[in-house]
C-alpha cells in the first residue's frame, strides 16, 4: 500500500499569551491524510484553526507538538535549508491575490521568483515561466505587465502559476476563490480541477464556503475551535451529516433558489463562538449545540466511526465518549 | 416630518428615477430607476463595480467625494430627497431612513460605548434625555437578540464579536423606527452561522414591524432567502428586475442566467465543469457602446451596439434590458 502524500498526526499549535499566562489552542490535536492526486478540504468558521493547520504544515507557524510527514519524511521541524528544498514539493495559494503579488514586479518576475530562489538559469526559468502561464490560461503578452493592469481573476491565475513553477505535488489553497467575484469564481475552480487532472496534484483546500467545497473536494474535515468535529467522504457528509455542528453549518447556507430556500428548516445556533482563551473542557461546541447534554460540558468527545465517516459527538455517537472507548479497548 | 402632500397608502415608499452617477466623468450608475413598496424587500444584486452600492448611497446623499450624482430624483414617502441640503438630509438619516454597512466593526465608533451609539439617534431625532434614550437603547439591543443587553450596552465595539457588532448596527439603525432600511451587504463579513442569525433577525423585524428593506448583496443565496423583488445590475445599469421566484425560475437576461449557472450548488453534479462568464468586467471608462454586457455575452449581435431599453418580458411584472431575451432561454 502506498503511503499518503501528506500525513498529519495529532498536530497542535498553541500560542502562549505574553504576560497573561493563558494559552490559545488554535489547533488542538488534528490528524488527517492527503493522498496524492486528491482534494481534502478543511472547512469551518473563523477561528476554527483551519488556516493555522495549513500554516503549521508549511512551517509558517511552528507546531507545538505532533507530526507532519510529506512523502514519508518527517517535515515538522525543518531548518531554512530543509524548508527551501521542500518548496519544490509543496506550495500555498492565498485568498487575496492582490496582497500576494508585489505591485512593482512584472508578472513574469513574480512567477519566476521561486525559480530564481532555487537557482534556475535564466533561460530555463523563462521557458518555465511561459509554460506555467500557458497552463493557467494567461496569455504570454501579460508577462511584462504589473499586477495593477490585471483583474482579480487574472491575478489569482498569476498566483497559481507561481505556485506551480517548481512543479509541486501538493498545493495548499487557502480560500482561493473567496475574494473573487461570483462570475470569476467558476473560472478559477474549473482551472483548479483541470490542473489536478492534468498534473495529478494533491490539494489541501481551505474554505468556509461549503457549496464550493462540496463541488471540488473528495474528503472533508469540519473543524470547530481547533479540533475536528466531523470528517468523511464528501457525498455522505453532505447527504447526512452526523455532527450537529455540520448540520447547522449546512442548514445555514442560503440556497440560490427561492422556492427551495423558503421550504427549508434552518437550525439557527444561539450565541457566538466561545473565546479561544476559554474553550470549554468538554465538547467545544456544547455552548451552542441544540442537542447538548450535561455530560457534553464535562467530557471531550473523540472521533469515532459514524455513518458518514467519523464524528466527535457524544450524543449521536456513543463510542465518541473516551470512557466508552477505553472500556471497549479493555474488553 | 416634512410637510409634503400626503402620498396615497399604496404609493411606493421609495422611488428612484433615472439616477446617474459619475466618478471622474466615468459613468458608474446610468439611468437606474427603482420602486419599493411598503413592507417589501427589494434586493439590488450584482458583482463588484456594478454600481449597486453607489445607487444605495445616492439615496441618502452619502456618495463618496469623488462621485457625483449627475441626474435623477429620489423620493422617500413623497419627499424629494435630492432637493434637500446636507442639514435636511442629516435629519432624514437615522430617522426616516437608515443604512447598515458590511463592516460592522469599522462602522461603529470605537471610542463610544455601544449603548450610547444606539441612544444617539434617539437624542438627535427624538429629543429624548440621556436616561430615556438609554432605556430605549437597551430595549432595542434586547430586541435584536443581544443577551444581557443592560450590561453589553456599556461595552465598546472591540469587546463584542462581529455578529454582536452587526446587531448593534441594526439596533442603531432601527431605534427611531425608520420607514426604510438600506442594508448594504449586511452579512458578507460574517460567518455563515452568524449570517443565519442576522438574516433570521431581519425576517423577524419584517414580520413584526413591517420593515421596508433595500438589500444590497452579491450573494444569490441571500437574495433567494430575503427578497420579494430583485433588480440585477451590471455596468451601472439595471439589466433585469422582477419578483424573486419568477426571476430565479427563468431569468430573462443572459447575464442573470449565466450568473446563476456559475454558482456551485449543493444539489449539483460534483466535480463537473462549472459554467463561466468569459472575460472580465470592463472598467467604468471602457464600457462598450449599447449594451454594456455585450463584450462578454455569448448572444451578442449587431443590434446590441444600441442600448436596449428595460422593457416588460415574460410577464407584466418583469423587465429586462436585452434585445435577445427570446434566445436567452437556451443559454444555461
């Protein structure tokens, strides 16, 4: 059996608060794999830890504990040289293409920058730049332009071309279409699907937009306050989610169909996310959960097999109770 | 209240007639006419640069400095707002009509307790004293779903979440019971579960108080949920309008049809290629002559170099500005 391209094991990213003695547990025990050529989506609302997870994988944020392996190799704590060597295999595309590009650099120089850093000869680099521009559908005539002469969608193509320059095997896509207009989003999503089919890329796709995620992802991980609430293959999770948070999240998306939307029953959560400084000891979702029982406030559930994959919910999945899990192991 | 002649009860509350706005001479809103009846929600929908926000801001004279209204009239409950000077407009704002903006945190005064920000309109427009205004402000904060409003009224915006700040904005906008609420992307900056709360709140206000809402959004899901009527904008013009169910069921304008078809759907075929609208929105100084969508329209023909009028299509209550609505049905 081949090993998954990316393996994340019990990853934690904690931020100690200077002077105040507290700790923000942005990511608190997250495990998953991204197989080669597949799309795994991390979804959740602001503060759930999805972006911090991605940054820790890329070494942009130091992991407090846990392990990240790429192609079988431990990459959790690499030095600068190790990171630079890894840049050929793993790249990130950020949400806002305008912020991700130097306004004074030409498109060709921006796309060629990773090649220059890796010491490519200029003639070979130039050939590669035009090859990836072609790959992402940018006309060669754009090479000498600066980002301000381009539209938002074209800029995101430039950012994707730059990420592809070194022929990576994994792209981390952090809300890649959220800053784009509706009519441009579908162009970029189609491009990402084409590139995956052509190049066999693996995607770690981070998004708060569940309609987009459902369209593009093979597997989905729903995060809530630094932990995974539910995971599974896209179809079963969307068809019949197990975790009440996933249910609420799905029911909250307004459908672009007035007849269907007005017939829907919506689960409206009360209250806001708890402060990341005061995450409850039990289920992190218990403070807003319509199903919460007294035990949910005390015991932190673990991921256990569910009809749609795995879910961490004591009410729906009795095996998610860590005590039950221990008892089962002892039997 | 103004002493304009009392309008008939069934007359529209808000009428925008042939509004045109330019920025440095470039046409950003061109010939927009809207009519909003009492108790209804009209969604003005389109992508960035379509002119929807500038249209909304024009209504209360809130255009940014660079923008200029060059044509058109806005009438609120029979009163011509475009004839008012800045002082008179300031009396209308927050009293007869209010705006809530996309960024609740940026739109609140960071140095003022949120209760005072809600009470301010009451002191200004209703002449209430400090204590009366405070009491009413707390009651309003409770109505928009802020728990423990008595205590939260003492908080500064940075102490509240984004969803709470948007509730404060809505409370401040509604506390004087305005006839018209203009909501400019009211949930765009919020998480989806918080968006659901705010949309629920707006539904409630409508049902209880019969609020009349002009909703500005790019989100077709929010339109489908909230609106009675829709006006779709492209290139500073209304390209299509009508009741929400009819319009979504069978859009008449190629732009509306394609826009709806580009959105990934929760019930669509996964991993399939999505419909796209080719090209990009031209900048405001580079609109093509005639129909402004024709540079991206798959149905564009010679006739489209003439500006199509917004004319009845499909039914008596629908309008579209397109020469080729008969062919559009085959598009998507």
